C-alpha cells in the first residue's frame, strides 16, 4: 500500500470521490478511448489494486481515470491522442511508426536522482560508504521519501487522465513472471509499456488468483504549457524512488526511458534483484541468446554488458561462421532460476526492445534494422524530409534533416542529428530471429554466462573463469567506458560490476554473497567468461572486427562448455589455445596483442579493484573476493 503519511489530509479524504471518477472514466467525452469501449470497472478490480488506484487518484487528483485493457482499439486511440497533443509525429515512410521528441533536459536515466529506501542505510549502501555518496546505490531515509512525495505528488495530475496499467514482467501466467500495476499520466508511457511488457485484461485475471504485485506510481509533473509540445516534464524536481520492503516504485518529473517505463530498470532490476534474493534466484542486466552449432545442437547463453556496449548487436547477431545460427530470447534483462533438475533457466521479462539507435545499421546489426521499421516509436532520432528517420552510424546523412530538437540540422556545426541516447521501442515478436522458446513459461536452459564491457587496452578478447567464485570476481571487478545511456560523459572507464552499477536494489556486498551462494549439490553451474570486443592497438584501431565475427568466440565458449581441451592457463584464467579460435578469412589479426596480458597494466588494474572494493564496499565484501584479488596479484607478479 502506498504510504502518504506526509500528504495533507484533504487529499486523502477524496478517495470516495475519485472512485466515482474512475467508475465514470470510460464515459468521459474526452477520454482517449471510444465512448462505447468496454473497460474493466474499478469495482471489478481486486481489492488491493482498487485500493492502490483510489489512493493514487486521491493524491494526484486526475480529471479522469482510465484502466488499460491492452486492446488494439485502445492502442489506436492512444496514438491518435498523442498526435493531437504533439507528442508523436507519424512517419509515413514506414508501417505504423512514430517519432517523439523529448524536452532536451529529459533524455536519459537520472541515476543521481534515483534512490532506494529502507529503514537501515546498510540495506542499500555497503558499510564503506555509510553516510556518504555511494557509486553503488543512493540511499533515502523513509522520512525523506515521504517528504519527496508530499512535495511533488498532491494534485500533480490535475487536468490529465490517470492511466492504470496492469502489466506482466515475463509471459503471462509463467511461474517465473511477476505482476506490476503502473499508474501514470503519460500516454507515451502507456503505449511504450504496451510494447515493452504484456498489459491489460489478461494480467488482471492473473491477479484474481494471486494479488501480489509491484505498485508503480509515475507522474510527468510540470504545470502550464510544456517547453516541448506534447512533452510535459519537471526536470529540476525529477526523482525516482524505490521501497523494496513494500514492493513500491515512485517516479516523478521525467517521461523518458527507465525513469518512466517502470517495468524496465526499476522493476526488472532494482526491485527485481531484491525479490530475487528473497526468493533465491537472479535478476540480471543480461541478454539471452540461443546458439545452434553446425551439428544442430542448441545452447543458450546470458551476457551482461553495460548499455551501448554491444548487447543488442550480440542478441541479434548474424554469425559469420558457417553452420551457426543465433536466435534472440532477450536483449537486455534476464531473470534466472534453477529448476528442480538443477538447471539454470532464464526468461526475458520484457516484451519489446528499447534499443539505442545510433550505431545501428545494416552493416552492424541487419536484424535490428529488419525489426524496427514497423510498429515502432522512435525517440530523439533525426527525421528525413520524406518522413523517415536517421541517426549517426546508420549510413550517409540525407539532405534536409531535422535534428532531434526539431531544428534543421547543420552538419558543419558538428552537433549530432540524433541524440546519442536516442531509442527505438519495438515489439520483440516481430524480430526475424526471435527464438521459438522466447516466451517459454519454464524458461530456457543457460549453459554459459558472459561478462564484459568496453576496454580499449589491456583486457584480452575472452577469458574463462577457473571456477564459479572466480567468475563472480570477474563480475565484481568489471570496468567499462561510460555510455550515453546515463548522465556520465563517455570515454571515462568506470567500475560497473555485473553491468549492474546503476541497478542494484540492495547492498552490493550482499549481492555478491547471493551470487556466491548459487552452487549447491545437484545444480549444473554454467561456465562464466569475460569478453572484450573493444581492445585497440597503439594506433587506436580495433584489434578484433566484432559483430558477426564474435560468433568465433562463441564457438570456443560452447566447446569449453563441452569441456573440450582447447584452452591454456594464464594469470587471468583460461584462454583459447593457439589455433583454437577460428580466424580463417579474417586477414591479419594480431592474436598476440589481442590476448596479451601487460604486467604493468594488470598491476594497476588490481590496485584499482582493491581501491574500489575498500572505498565502496569495505567490510561487506565477501572474503572470497579478497581471496580472488590476491590470486590475481600473485599470478600477475609471477607472470
């Protein structure tokens, strides 16, 4: 139940009134649905959902309430409404595609304003950062949580429609799935949630059998005419709050991405990681792909990379090796649980792709390009004069482009036509290489887990962990160049453990302990690998071609999953033996440099990891991680 302890009494007293508003919502003359639409009435909702809706409406004071049923007619009405409001522009060059332009201050996740609430700070922030700013999570006390709500939410939806979105993370009814209800005043969010999750009446039916759900309250904020037509927001007061103890997410002031699509990073990772620890499974920032080898044997892998580090490219890979086939289960998030036979099984809790557009092209990711040009909302990309889209990396820039701010683009000014974090929001089901089992209720079996990021120097192409604890250390020690998906500037190498740095829902030391607790009698543990597609030579050129050629690395990974002796020991772990990595036809690949382990670099790397562990985790770091760091130091010194 939402906590409105600090909210003035007169707002809460209006529950009865707002219930009547909700019951009458489908009859409102200006509702974003046909007047004769048959919508679930508030009275038909389960008691807990109804209570959540009533209290939210009493607090936010919307003009009307609309309970989403997920129908095609509802989707069509939302699109018409957003075009009328100026939120979307139809792209006539494509089938049912639209362009949104956000406020320039609302373009990415706001990690600095994203908080986790608990009675104890140490539930959220490791001991080393108590009372200080942490790189592994932002803590907010319950009193400040209530104050933030009271300062923002009372009356924040006046004159707007409150949308109630019942949604399922994962296939509806799967034992691995979870249910949420998001309340929002943004039709853009409703339509995007329709793409990214399963929404509507089917989800309400599941709730009748089990009323457990995550409560998500979102408001765009802002008053008066927005700076960008159709994009109200309140950037100076934006805040994203999580209260894991109450399965609650609160978001105010932003209409974009992970700030507002609360099923994505907020539920699937921050709250999801807490629920996963509670219930004994893993909620991770990982893609899932199925790989079929030339003998017809299929295996699945999960892979954790920070945003814009090749996740979507790997998830939609066109393999260069003859006889290999790659199929996509998911491109961003994996929920993984061991089954009764000890097999780690994974589902993609999402229903769509919210991919970074810049850099995506027919050369780098032909599958993505074949996926996105129907039934898609593009946000903050450039528009061509004939009603198409363009972004950097897509190909030569056409004439007369309109940039992401709606202005004529002047290439001579060196400003990007598309925002570096511009996105496509596309149904996963229309991907040409979607895996047949992508909606399997029991999930797909995971044979290997890949970890990696952008490391321009020092880090080999692929390294296999010696054992599970070593693999967890690899994840804990991950570093990568920052990306445009967050507030940080690019080209800065940051610690990003398990690619989860912005997404931990609880103490990072306890997160590592949870991973370390996974091996048990009877469980078939996946192998863990670290990969780096981005190493450069001294001239700044990539040493490895990447993209479809990464299938050559996956070939070696799968052979190692079969325990084939195609490896050699190094100070970092196991790497391909000479000749074991197929490089035929690639030309001059400097394998020696690609797999070199510079001693000076790795001494500094170990020092950086130690400093990070001490300053950010301290006493909460499991002793196995200190042991693994000492093994790394000893191996490097002896090399």
